[in-house]
């Protein structure tokens, strides 16, 4: 884990306004108020939602206060960020139900004792009544329509409601109301976060630091994680389902999951065989959302399920030294006559570790044992010797 607080907080960050301001705030010794505003537009959260929650937890672990704002008012308006059409608005009853579910799942990541939970209807209702007209004088139509999402929709002649134009002002006023030192958001939120800075300056407050994180790519390896794209891992998924879905993450994408959702040493992850790293990642997620016992059981279920598919009952055991490259293990286990032949077998997709195709000739460390399939019909139980 990175020890430098600023380096840890900047890990995986896409934009930071600004580095110098955040460093100064951290060095002040104050308990910073770190804001995250969420509109409860859906009942179920997935790992994509947890990226920014994980970053918020990092601030908490450094002693700062999370200010989690449930947008019960703004959810009935609809955030236009990243949208190519007007977002459907929700009823008050739908927002209330979703807000409860969001809290239940968010506190699986956040420290409840270091979280100030607020609902923005507390200040936005009077803001809209008493301060909106004065605020509108300070901002221009050009400023509002300069957003990339609005530019795109104007070019496509797609409607933009006046409520959507007002949305950034509402989110910005959230920062004024809670006196935020830092605001977090996804990479589609930067315009809204910068509006918060401007409105705080107008209110005589020190402007917040704006920090955004990437949108997590889903299991398809292409689109952002979304339940509607059927490429998500839900925080409420059953342990076995969560483990199995994580094992479907590509080797290339896996590293970004480690970077954005864990504090694991990325150099150590790269040094491991991808299969081992993926199991570790899957186990990490299940333990985080369901507990250690569920994680142990999910790992055992995954391994036994894939082992039962076509393994012979008299499986041979090969004991080899830990840390050897996979190709060398294959040779020692009798699956190939030479390292070159073993490497070709790996590249051709003919090698599986616990039922999942091996993608590279990497050193094998933990776990202590695994089932190795070499070619179509050769199986061996490998036990690693420290």
C-alpha cells in the first residue's frame, strides 16, 4: 500500500483541480469535509458505483469526514451528465425507496462513524424559493451550454430541458450548503464539480478541490459498467455469482479493477499469474460485501465446480517449487517436452488453471494448489512447495 497520503488519494484519479490545493488542505491538519453527492436513481448498486465510494473511504481512512449527500431533490430533476437524452424523472416514493437501498449498500464500503449523511431537499427547496433568481444572474446561458453532453444533444437536435440546465447550479449549491473541502465524482461530473467551486467562491467560501475517477468498464470490456448493459457485478449479487463474474474479467481489465477498487500493490499483482490475481480479486470483493466465510466458500465452490467438469477420479499430483514460470511447471508435470512447446501450448489456449484459460507464462505463487489442464486430455493436481 502506498504510504504517502497524497499519492494514495491520487491513485486512479482522472482529473484533480488542483493538486496544489489538495496538498495544502491535507497539510493543514484539519479534518476535511469530503463530499459525494448521489442521486438514488436506481435500487441496486454495482462495482462501478463503488469506485468513487472506495475513493471516499480512502479519505476516511486518513481521518477525514465523508459527507454523503443523498440527492432526494435532484433525483426528481435528473442529472444530464453523460446523457444523450433527458433522464426520466422519479417520483418522491421511488426516490425514498432507492435512497434506503443506496445507504444500505454504500455503508458496506464507507465507515458509518466517519460519515455525515445529508439529504439535499433540506437546502434546495428553500434555495429554489429564495436564492435561485439571484444565482441565475451570476451565470450565463453560454456557460451552461458549453458542456460537451449539451453540445452533442444540440447538434443532434435532441431536447434539453430547462431543469437540466439548472441541475449543475443545484449540485453546486450542495457544496455551499455543506461547506465541502473536496468533492468527488465520476469523470462525467467534472463540469458539475467545477460549478461547485464557482458557487463557493461567490458565497465567500474557499473553493473545494474537484477530484474525478474513471467510469469502470464492465465485463464486456467495452462499455461502462451498467445493469442495462448486462455487464455489471452487483454489490448485492450472491457470493458465488460475484466470484464467478469477477473471474470473467479479462486479464487486461483486471489491473484497472485492482487500481480503482483496492489498495493492492500493483507491481505484485503484475508479478503473479493472472489466474492467481483474478482469484484474489474475486475473493476480495466477496469478502468486502459478504464476509470472510462467504469468500472462502465462494472460492471453494468455484474451484470444485470447474474441477468436477471433466477431471478423472485418479488425478495425479505434481509437487513443484513455488515461483516457477507456468511453462516450466507444465514441463515438470509432463505436459510438454520442452519450454518452447509449453509456451506454445499456453499461447494456443490449451492450458487451463482451475477451469480458466491461462493467458501468459507467469510465475506461480499462491494459491498452494490448483488443477492444471494441459492440452485436451492431460490433467494434474499441482501442489506448490514454498
